[in-house]
C-alpha cells in the first residue's frame, strides 16, 4: 500500500507519514516513510510518503500511483494536482470543512472515493493549535483500518508522552478520536 | 518476528556506530549526512557510549583528527557527504597511505556545481583510486550490516585499510525503514577489542608516521598499499565467514537476483538495485528472463565474482550514478568492461548514466533498459555504448 501526503512545511505531513508507518511496523508489517525534500520551509507545499507491506520492501523510488492521498492543507487544492496518479479504487482524504460530495464535484474526481474532515477545527478545539496532522491519521483509519486505532494511540503515547507531557498527548489523542468519528465520505 | 526498530538510514548508521562504540569520532555535519552526526552526538551526550567526540570545524580537520587518532591506536570513525568528502580529499589519501583502519559512513550526494543536495555517486566514485575499501548499500539494513563488518575488515592485520560505507543520500538516508538489529553483546563480541600491532604512542617502540619519503622508498610503500588491497580481496571472505557464524547471515562481494537462468541483466549499486528487483519480478511474470547483479563492494573490485556471475548472459546493462567525463561511460561500466577483456566470453555490455543530482529512477526507466537489452540480443549488436537515462 502506498500513501501520499500533501501538506505545508510545519504542518506535520512528515510526522504523520512516519507515525503511521511505525504503528504498522509494530503491528508486524514492513514499512517505508520518507518526505520529498526540496527547498522546504514553513508554509511551502511539501509531500511525504508511506509504504506498508506484508513483505520486505525493495522499491526505493518516489510514489507515483498512490492508493491513498491525504491532503492536510485545503489551500493546496488550488495549486497542487492532488489526485495525480491516484489509482481507480483510490481514496482522497482532505482536511476541509465541506461535505465530501461537494469536493468530489469541484475536483471532478469520479474515479475513487473522496472523504473530508475539518481537522483544523478539531485540532484547534482539542490541542488549541492548528496542527491537523494527527486528526487526519484518525480519519484515515476510519476509512481504511491500515492499523487499529488502538495501535495508533499506543504509538502516539510512546512517541509524545515524554516529549510533550500527558495533557498535550491526551489532547492529541482526543483529536484523533474525534476525526475518526467525524469524517464524511462521498459515495 | 525479529526485533524491529523504525530508523532512517542516517539514524541506522549512528545506531551501528553506537554498538561499535569507537574510541574516537571526529566529524563535521553536512547534508544529507547531518543526522548521523546529530544522532551519534546524542548518544555521546546521553552517556550511552564512552566515545571521545571531536566536533571539528571542517571535514579537512575531521579526517586530520581521525588520522592522528587512528595512528595513536584508537578505533576511529567519521562520516561525510559530497562537498565534505571533497574538502577532506588530501587527508583521505593520507589515511589510506598511512594504513589507518578508519571507518567512514558516506551518504552519497552530488558534487557542486550547480549546488545540489541530492543523491548521486560522484563524490565517492571520485575517491575510487584513493585506496579506501568501498561498500555500497541498498537499504538501511545493509548500511547497518556493512558498518558492523567494516571495522573487522579495516583492522585485519593483513589489510589495514580505511573503509567507506556508502548509502544513497535522502533515498535511504532520510527514509524510515524497519531495521532488524543484532544484540549489543553479539556486536561487541564480533568486533572485539582493537589491539593494533603498532601505535604512535608506544614509547617502547618509537615510530614515525607520515615522514618524507622520496625516490628511495615511496614506490615500495605504494606497492605495499596495492598488496594490502589484494589482501583485502583474499581475506575479506574470512571475515564474511565469521559474520555468518555469529549472525547467521551470508555475506558476499556481490548479490545476485534471479541471475542463474537469466538471459539479460542489469548491474547497479545501492538503492536502485531494489527498484530493479521490482522490475525483474514484473518481467519474470511476462516470461522474460531478467536478472540483477549488485556489487556490494566496489573496492577491492570483485572482478572474478562479476565475470563468473555475468558470463552466461546474452546482454548486460551497467548503470552508473555518476559521470566520469571520459567519453567512455561511468566508472562501474569501465571496470566491468575491462574485466571482461581477457574473458573468453564476449558479452554485449552497455552503459546507462542515470539519476544525477537525485533525478528519480522509476520502474518505467528500468524497464526501458531491459527492453533495450532485448533489442541488443535480437540484433546481435550494440547500437550505442553510453546512454543517458531519464535526462531531458
């Protein structure tokens, strides 16, 4: 399985790609997670990638035909071709406060499934910070149980508890759970 | 399931260095090697290793400090990339000529100009004549295993040469993968204590390192250096055997992938070999007998192993991630073609220069190379000796 993440520098697209990979590894899968490095700086469009497989992963080139695309910043829809290479059964998950069916029409994306979740508002509510990356992971797992929600939560705890403390870690976990529940899917 | 940890290629190199726990590390950070120095410095700061860390002000100083440290009898490591390797150039030669067993992870990156931070092999291929042993790694696991075996090879009393362990900048250095590490205890046992036969600081056996050496002895010393590289070719398999005994993993100069019954094959170093394996699996599904030969060690050059592996083939493409501006193709191509000159078997061998400055090498490009090889087999001749893959 190949996932492409679109975000802006500083929004945690790299971290999200890596967290999902690590949770999958701890669930027994082989993994790869890597960002696309360019002249990146805060606010610039960036891409990152996750590969997950039951078998060892030999491939080391960029992901061109992802199964899933996650757009962490809605303003990228105007400047980046986010559906590029997305496979026919693909899933496009976007952080935006609009119904999925409406976005599907706007993007003229009739091949696969579109899902939306207002992850920025969720992050502002729970974490008091505009960091939508972890809620996006929660939404993704609702649509495709790549790992269990519990596996992701345990990974987040392991990664963040010592670094940012219990209060903020719990706020992050709350954001993940809310996005998991609130994600909206087009059919 | 084996114990797995998620690390980038750079973090993997630092993790191997932690287990090796050299006496001295002198290094200067440079993209994309930075995370090696960063992570290893963290291990030092956290007291996880007793290594003396020397944060020098340049790569020239880094290798100079390593030369002093290794001459004094300390197990010594550094790490670099691209322009950093270029800046330490003078001392890179001094390290090997003084026969100092320094181990250096190198994260391959294009040399300037134009300035570029991404992967190609122009940096380490430039040092192919510097007398260092060179490993090239496909993924983080190989970075790890090659680094664990490197000190044993470097410090072998019949070899005593420095070793570079090269991995592809960003492609593996910044990709998180699942590493299956060995136990600290097993690594320590395998590497053992470093007891050099002679050191600069042994006052009972006073020695001079690096004195003036003119017409009278310089040539003999260079001849001895050649002999050391020949010894490396002969003695490295002994270290491979010991590695296999300790860790249960077979090691070789080259890796063959579906080569035994192959008609056509690609030869390539480092991470691109993984992409080639994926293409081979696809071609095999279509009934095309494609294979791969991946040299894991480029110095000493595994000529016998390469000739033996490729002799049964109908056509071979050698892919070079560096340009030598010789108008004769890249370094890997030239050495393989040269090795075949005395072979009875004359195989059509073509060269592809690819991926300079980090240009992505995708599966379609590799498939096009196999398509070209099939045409060569059909026509019975080569159309173009040196080709450029994926350039506009």
